[in-house]
């Protein structure tokens, strides 16, 4: 059975599951299980499967992106309810920028809409959430750059929660940028070659502002089992969970299941 067939069968089963009233009971049970154990401090999620969800439901790709954006809003509430401090969302890669102009324009409009809504949301201030874009934002339309800068500026002093939006992001490009910064520091005499170590490299990455740049858990939806260049350096010892669910169909119980999987693993860090 293909991934699409698996996901389709699952969607039908979920409909009956929710209508039966068992969904809420199962959600509460999962919450009680994971909250009794150590939660990941930093979760990174690859939001994948918007277009395939739309295709499966006989919709245009834009509908999938719209539903996926709504799901990302829901996710932020779940993250807050569970008490997870750092979240990194992989929204748009540098490779995605090669898509057709019509699809990209739709994604940009949707991002603009959702980011403006986030900017006006008082909850980011109540939660003291620091928001930062990671990636080559100069490749984005001017309007998107402006709203991202406004979000960063207005939340710069917060440190209770962290939301990183990986947009126009490429893991290899991040490492190239870090190498360039280090090369410049050695050229100007600010840094000697002998002093280059892991800490120096980490200080030059896009995630250097975080209290914990390394994700404890990296989750990818849609059934694909690869990181696609996401957080190449930071993911060295991250626990990976791949789920056979398209991003627009992602549920709170899926998030909690991923966390439960993480909690059941033994992290040895090579020891």
C-alpha cells in the first residue's frame, strides 16, 4: 500500500474516531503520559505534504498551503499548552524558491497574511515569545522581509519562548555563511585559526541566538524519511521521528505521539 493510500485510510478511520468521542479521551490519556516525563526543550518540525494533501483531496496546491498555514497556527497553541520552550518550523527551503511563480506568489501572500496576524496577536507578548526568521530572507519579497523584521524587533527582548521560522533556508548555505564569517574574523585578526572550534562555528550559525540551538526532536510529516538539509550541524544528536500524515491533517495527538516516541528513546550522545 502506498503512503497516500495509507494516509487516506487513516483519514477515514480518524473521522469515525473523532465522532465516537474517543478522540478527546485518548488525547487526555496521551497528555497525562507525556507530561509525567521529561519533555523535549527544542522541537523542530518539517511541515511537509501540503501539496500532496491537496492533490489527494482533489484541490489546488494553494488550498493545501492554506490549510497547512492554519495548522501551524494551531501548533503554536499546542506547543504552549505542553510547555515546550523552543520551536523551529521549516516553512520554505531555498530549493522551494525554484517552484513556479504562481505557486510561490500564493505562498508569499499566505505567509504575509499569517505573519501580519501573528504580529497583531497579543499572545506572543503575554507568552514573551521571541520570534526570528532563519534563512536568507533577502531572497524574499520586500513586504515579507519587512513584517519579519517587525516581528523580530518587537520580540527581541523576550526569552520565555522561542519561535524560529526557517524560510528561504538551506542547511548547506547556513554552513557556507558560517565559514565566511569565520574567514572574515581570521582575516581581520579578530580570530586565530587555532581558536576555531565547535563553539566558534555554533556562534556563526543562524540559531546562535537560542539558549539551545540543537533540537531534541526533529519531526517530519508526509511519510518522507529525510531531513532535506534541515539544521545540518544542529541535528547531530537529535532524535528523528517521521510520520505518515500530511501536514494539513496533523493533530495534537500526532505531536504528543512523537514526543512519547522521543521519551522512550535512550539518548547516549555517542557514549
